[in-house]
């Protein structure tokens, strides 16, 4: 008998501190109207002093485990997607494992920036399909505010902090129908943090401070729209499905205009698209699981429905997951 993977429970967590567009007006040369019109963002959450990515991940993970009706002892794999790890090493997944008092199972981080959770879900699904795990905790968590230059109006309005998680368990019938993961490093300079452990954080970079996120917004926008359009086609073709077979689009929450463009590609009404970008901003790897958890908990997404998850991030990386919830 074939083994499949299905989502048994979801969870998410946002830091208490809220930063509104009005707050940003006092920090940089921008306006609430401009931010809303260009991005759809109204506010974002920011981690407090001393609050780490693992802190956020732990809260989301515990909520997902509870929603799944599982115990922490049931977890036999932890895959955590993040760009903003607590430490250089050990991995934030190992730190989360310690917090949850889980011992012995594989635990590792995945770094694909905004596509991180989609990558992590794709990896965990393979573990379950091959019998290497039966109950995986898959987390996307970020304190992206730590790699943002808060004097750069082009990036500081976009990002926020948060965490989302799912419990993925072995099943007799398909939950995850397919995963599609891609990357092309040729575009690294369009969206990146120039500094790093190996290069150092004092590298000469004409764009500005190498510790912070640099983005060429117009180029990234065009690439994201075109690439996500292609991944929609690829995903549907792989499953011999029509656009109308998809009940919900759960997109990466980067920009309302990108989300709208992807919805048009699917011929999908916006009331079938999960949108949280207005409330959370772009939380990078946390974005997709956060949106998923919101829509599951408010009752929009129901068991048996077909969901398309998709994301695009620095690298460039991009990917999708088609699943029956």
C-alpha cells in the first residue's frame, strides 16, 4: 500500500508589537496611502527586543501540534524554514526541538527565503512518502525585521515577523498531491543581503549596508508575476486538473498586486484567495503557513478542498504545493 502525506493541523503566531503605516510615516518619507496602493499592506508585526525566530516558531508549532490532536512525542521529523536563524549553528530546528523536549529525530533548517515553507513542505513530504518519517513538524518562521534597514523606504514598508506551522502525517489517501520546487541563482543581485558569514559583513557594496536586505523592486515584481504564472500551469498539468478544480489559492503574501495577478491566472475570484498581506506584511518563510492557518481557523478552508500554495523569493526560488486539505 502506498503511503501519502496529509496536513493534520495548522498553527501560527505573530509578535505582539504592531507597526502601522502611520508609524512608518514618522520614520521614513512615505505615506499610508502610498503603501496601501502599492502593496496592500496596512500593518505588520515586529519581534520585540530579545524575541527570536525560535520563540515565534515554538508558539506556532505548539498550536499546530494541538490542532492535529498529537503530542510532541509523536513528532519524528522537524523541518524549519527560515532566513533569520537564531544562531549560526546549531540550526533553529534543533533549538526548537530542544524547546519542545523532543529527542533523537532528524531536525534541520531549510533556506529558500520566501519560498522556504514550500520547500520545507516538499522535503517533509518526501520523508513521509518513503517511510522515513510518519509525523513531521514543518515550520516557517522569521524575524525579518532584523535584516531590514529601517531608513530604506523601499524595503522597510514591506516586511514583518511571524511564524506558521503544520503537522504533516502519514495517510492512506493523498493529501499532498504534488510539489514543484525551482531556483535560478542568476538573479541573486535583484533581492539579497550582500553580507554573510563567509564573505563578512563589511564587504564593499554600492547598494548600501551589507547587513540588510536590498531589493530592485520593479524587476522582482515582474519576475514574480511571470514565474508564478508558469508554476500555476505546471502544477495543474502535473495533476491533470483544470483551474476550476482548485478551491483555494494560498499565496505568498508579498504584495497584493502579485496576488491579484496570480488569481487572474487561475481565473479565481478574490473571495477564494487567502489574503493576509494587509495585516501581516511579507513575513517571508512564515507567510504561506500563516495565511493557511488563518483561513483554516476562521472556517473558510474545509476538509476535502483542493488548495494551491505558491511562493517566490530571493535566489530566485519559487515553488508550489497542490494538496487536498
